């Protein structure tokens, strides 16, 4: 029987973490052995770690004295793991009865030897399927996003998120969402885990791209479901969410695009996109609050440019 470690990165998730771990306890485990559930807390300031010891699961809690970011915390949780599989799970998820057992059974099939990463169908509280898979970012689809064409002409222009696909069938994809990210431990070790230069966002995209270059595919399994709230704790800090997303996009571009294309993405992100986002906020959304959050996000991005350029030089 194959073994599994579950790794959950927590940051001020409130009662969601307790509910997530309770669902881990209740889900079927007939096709694998659950070695350990590891919660890495990134210096939360709420009550999200309270009462977790009352849940009867093999639980280990690591408390960081500062927020190390998602990628670094995931690597921290996976360190020295001897399980066959690693499941990176968001605290705003709840597993259903067969979320784990069917997932492990599927990826264990002999014909799926070349699958390195598995994601499942995620639904919200109303049972609506979330469109969570993505294409790998390219110069073309990032340009479409920066210009806002995917928002204005939704049926004609597509960014790297696969919003046009209903996610109601099984298929190989470029990348599955990190909310439920089942990985073969051998692959995780082979490509040396997540790139910690991505504080949050794009770390699973980068991981999936590097996995594909090693010959491993990512697969979306619609036959299995789990609940996902969506937005998670990042809803608390929309400006920060925008900042980290843009920051990671720039780093990804310099890591995987030609230098020429990466510089153009940088220019469009810093100069053109603030305007297109502001127009979208004020004209189409008619939201002053969203405009303010956009302004804050870009202010933080400009302020962090020296650090971003330092990270780029490391590539």
C-alpha cells in the first residue's frame, strides 16, 4: 500500500483549517496509508491553530516566526518526507468521502506512470465547478491579460487560465491548481521542489513546467471532487494579492521567456497594465474600492522593484 503525506500551508485561515483537517480524518483511506499531515503556519495572528489536537489524525504543526511564503513553506513541509506521494492542500478546502482514495488509486494505475501531478474537480458551496486549470503562461497569453482583452472579449481572447473549458471531463492539462496538488515524491525530489523565489503565485505553474520538461504530465481528474472556498485567506488582502501575482509573473517571465520577451512583459506590467486595470475598475466594474486596491498593489510593486531585479539576476 502506497503512503501519503498531506502538507497544508496556513496563514490566518480561521476555522477553515480545522474544518479541512476534520475532512481529512473523515475521508476514506482504503487505497493508501496516511503517514502524516503537516501544517506549516506562516506566523498567523488568528485562532486558526486552536483545537487542532482534538482531531484524531497523525498531525505535525510547524510554526514559523515569519511568513516565509507559500513555496518555501511547502518545501519545509516536504523536507525529509519518505512517503510515496505528497498532497499540497489549501486550508480552505474540504475533502469528500473519496477525494483521496480515488485520486491515489488513479495515479497508481500502471498506464499513468508518466503522470507526475494530479488535480481534481473543485466545487464551491453551491456545487458549481470551479475552472481551475491553466495553460503555461506564454508571451501571447500574458499580453492578452495585460491588455485586458480576455475580460472585454471573453469568447475571443483567452489568457493562461482555462476559463473557456467547463472542467467536466478528464484530460491532460499544463497545470492544475495548487489548492489540491497531488505529486509523486520521486518527481518532487527530482526537480528539487518549489522555487522559493515565488513567494506566492506561479510556484505551482513553474513546478508543473519543470515537471513537463522532465517528461511528467499534469492531469485533471473530473471524476473526483473536493470543496474549495476560493480566494482563501488572500481575500483579506486584495492589494497584496495583486502585488504578489504581478511580482511572480515578472519572475516567471525572466526565468522561462527569452530576455527580450521578458523585458517587454516587464514594461507592459509596469507601464500599460496599471492603466488597463484602472479603466476596468472604474468603467466596467464601477468600483472605487477595487481601483484603490489596484493602486495599492502597483505602489507595492514599484516599491519592490530593487528586490525583484535582485531575484531576476539569480536566474
